C-alpha cells in the first residue's frame, strides 16, 4: 500500500513560481512585432559628381553616391549586360542578351532604356542578330551626340547594330567589321 502525503506548501509555491517564470521567459523570447513594411518609389537626386555604378550580385547595376557611400538604387540587368549613360544622365541604356531558361532556351537580344531619375523601364528595343554582350568588353557604346547606340553583333558575322535613340528603334547594321 502506498502512502499519500499532503503536498508541502513550500514545494507547491516553488513549482508555481517556476511555472510562471518559465511562461514569462517564453513570452520574452518571442520576437518583437514589427510594423508592416511600406513599399515606396524613390528617385535619384541630380547627378552627383562621384556617383558610380557597379555590377551587383545576380544581375543588377548598383548605384552609389561615392561621397556619402549611400546606395541610391539598382537597375536590373541580364546576366551578361553592358551599360551606358546618356550625357545628361536622363537615360540609362542597357545592352543585354538573355535566354528564357537562364543559360539556355530562346535567346533575346535587347537594348533596354531606363529613366535616369526613377529607374523605371521605358522601352525595350529588340536587336537583330546575336549580340552576346559581355560587361568585360567594350561591345556597347553611345555616339558623342547621344543620338545613337552601337552594339557589337556576332551573327551571322561580326558587325555593328546601331540604334536610333531619338526614334527608339533599330537603325540598321553594318557588316564591314
């Protein structure tokens, strides 16, 4: 036969205290409730003298103010892209080659035009041939007047595709090279 004892009041108090302390510790361990993030659209300030673009991780050109070190924005890029700015910084031109499945599939060659202040995509101009741009080579450039863009083309032979930036359309190609 077992004996039945009355609970010790000191033991009972200690158990209740441990239980409530444990519950308080669990509540304290919960992460704080943060306010919901609100999405907004920032615009770039007037071009600063030491603004620079760097090719970011996973296909973007990251824009920094070199004086403050502040990140100012990003422009999305295809994996192998080149970038040029209009003389007045009002447009950002991106020559890019992309595939529908990342590294294979249907290829598309584009000249993408972004607003230099809002970084919004304004237009995509499909390029003929096969540009296969690469950020390590000078295979995309603007004319001194800023009215034409030149993209190196590898298909069917080495040539230059030129884009009329005023009309925002392909102007033609040259196979002289």
